[in-house]
């Protein structure tokens, strides 16, 4: 039996406080309830928007206590990966004063950076595997502290051999720092996200910006005091970062906490044979490349070093295929994109290092600039490097990464061409300035893409090893290009044309840079990459959103059957 509409009482919501105080309730309940539901819906929508924004950017890794520690560690890791390139920048800015002070030849000067890169490249894989087995944080702090101690010894060098031997030891120290830093970074940011992109973009800036800031800071120190002051400054900086690392570096290890004796038992898995082969193979091969320009390529000891070095590296490749826990897992090279990325970055880095080194030497020898003025002329690289790096971190998840790699290779080629067309009287703003901007752009874009892809190619427990594989390519490419470009420089310098035109030897070295950049451009288009760093969608998230309408819609849906029920009574 239906009830007349006038007999249906109005249902109003009266709060408990209003009932006690005898306040008159609102006689328009429908509008009040609708207003409350609308406000609640708006609040839920705003909260949902904030949660979606946070999820898309990525949550802070649990290993960090707060955001400040997270930022501190990323900065610390960036400094760590800049260790070797920082020394390379120092080496090229002090070439003239140190050669006069210690009586070093051009070949010996090239060995300042080559010895560091040589030892770092030879030990990178072995120390990367050790970091995963024994502990990343302990090795990281030990490497930072030892680098600070030995770089002080360089400041007191009395002859070329003293300097070169200690620089070789510094290469071992830098090899102790980079793989643990990459391992911790890769393990902490295991989930793809925009947050990971930003962290890796800052980290990837270490190699190119370390080179640039090494030239600028040490150029200022050399100008104000002497080249020895530059190494003393490095000692102080790295000592401060060593203390900072004790707090900033989180404990992200590949193993559960266990006594040292128990952890040492994992050394049974260490690839000792592979370590010996890679150390002597890379060492002898790069030594032959570096000695060739100075001693002559036809000398027996140069030929022996090159041939034996290549033979040991071939043996290393075969050994890695049969050893159960290899330094360099062969399966990663079956990934077509991985192999191409390494090739493109290798060629691009050789172009960047070659043009960067000989540009600084050109400013000192041809333009006769002081170390401070050299630093000022190279300053645009540092500023542009920071800007390009920020851009790279914000486009990895939006722009196709194949395009980014091709664009980076094109930047290398454009910069090298500008350097090769440069004359002693050329305008700085027309040639060198845009070349510096393009050169660092190529490095920033390619390093960002390559670092992200390489770290994703190996599992979480091999992240330090993944970083070692990438950095050994960088270090050895730096050593190789210094040997090749120095050979070209020396051969042209001794010719009649080279003596008549002091700029010719620099032009030829810049043309070497053009050749490697052009090769990088040829390989880059064959990459098949999408975007990297997009946060994975939570399964069923869209379904939940469609199944759970907004509160206003839900109340409307629930009210319809109730009204129908009342009308049927």
C-alpha cells in the first residue's frame, strides 16, 4: 500500500551537538547532503591526484632515512664517478707548467691521465665483482679515503716517474669507488620511475662534468699558486667527501648481514683467472697504444705489447664463456641494443675526450693563455653540462631514447667539425663556444641513456658489476684515444708542414675526433629503444577506478533503488 507523499516525513541529519542544544535543523536536507557529498568528492579527487603524482614520480627508496640523505648520496655518487675524469681535466690544464717544472715530454704528459685510466679500466671489473660479494659501502669509503691520501703524494712529485706511478695507484683508488656507487644506486632505484631518471641523470653527469670542473677548479688553483696546489685542493675535497660518505651512503648490499669470515667464503666465486687476463691484457694493449707515439710503432717492445695484449683479451673472452661466475657475463652481449649502446658510447666518448684535451692544449700553446684564462674559456661547458643534464633527466621517459642517442652523436660530430675548422685567429664565439656547448650535450644525453639501459641489463645482485662493465669501456676508450691522437699529433709535428704551420697538428687531432664522432652517428640509428623510466602501472588500478565511482555518483546510484522502493510501497 502506497503512502501519500504528504505523510512521508522529511529525513534530516541532525548532529548530536545540535540535538542537545535544541538547535533547529536545516529543513532542506537534500541540498545540505548534496553539498557535503560534493565537498567530500572534491577532497577525495584532490587526494587521489596527489597520490597519483607521487606514484608517477616515484617513492623515495626505503634505504634512505629522508630526502636530504637521498640527495646527498646521489651527489656523492656523482662525485665518485667523476674521480678519474676529474684527474684527466687536471692533467690537461697543468700540461705546460708541469712539463717545465719536471722536464716531462709530451708522451710522459699524456701518461698522467693515461696511467690513471689504464689501471682503473683494468681493475674495474674485478673490483665491481668484489663489491657485490664483500660489501659496497666499505669498498666505497676505502676508495675515497685512499684517493685523498695518494693524490697528496702527487703534489710532492720530484720527477716524472714519481708522478706517473702514483697516478697509476690513483687509478686503482678510483676503480674502488665507481662500481660500488653504481651498485648502490642501481639496487636502491630498482623500480623504473621519474625519480630514478632524475637520480641517474645527476649521476651520469659525473664523467663529462668531472672533466670540465677538473680543468676549471684546478686551473684557478694553478694560477693562484702552482700546479701542486691543484692536487692539494683535490686531497682536501676528497677527504671531506670521505667523511660525508660515512653518513650519506646507505647499506644496500647483495647479502644479508653476516660476519666477515662468512662473507670471505664467497671469494670462492671470484673470477681470479679472468681478473689476471683482463689486467694484463688491457694493461699491455693500452701501454702499447700510449708508448707507440713516443717510441715509434715499429719498435719491438711496442709491437710485443700490442700483440700479447690482444691475445690475452681474446683468451679472456673465451674464459668468460666457461666460468660459472664471470667478470663479464657473455649473455649481455647477445642483447643487440646493449652491444650497440656500448659501441656508440665508446666512439662518442673517444671523440669527446680527444677534442676536449687538445682544445685545452691549443689554448695554452697557440693562444698562450694562462691556466686561469683557459678555465674561463672552458666554463661554458660546465654551465651547459648542468643544463643539458637537467633536460635529459626530464625527457628520458617522454622522448624515444634512440632519437636521444642519435641527437647526442650528432652533437659530437657538430662540435668536432667546428673544432677542425678553427684557426688561431678564429672568433671564440663563432667556433669554440658553440663547439663546447654541443660537445657536452652529446656526452650528457648519451651517458644518461646508456647508464639506465646498462643497469637494467643485469640483475640487482650484479649492479656493481654492471657499473664496472660500463666504466671499463669509458676508461679504456680514454686511454686508447689519447694514444691514437698523441700519435697523430707527434707525427705531424715533426713534418715540414707541421713545423711551418703550428696549427696543423691540432687540426689533424680534431679530425681524428671527427672520424670517431662520425662512426658514432653511423651506429646510433640502428638502436631500437623506447622510453626509459616510466613508472609501471599497478595491475587492476584502472579497473578499481572504474568500479569505484566518486562519492557523489555512488550516493546517486544508491538513492535510486531506495526511491523506487518507497514509490512501490
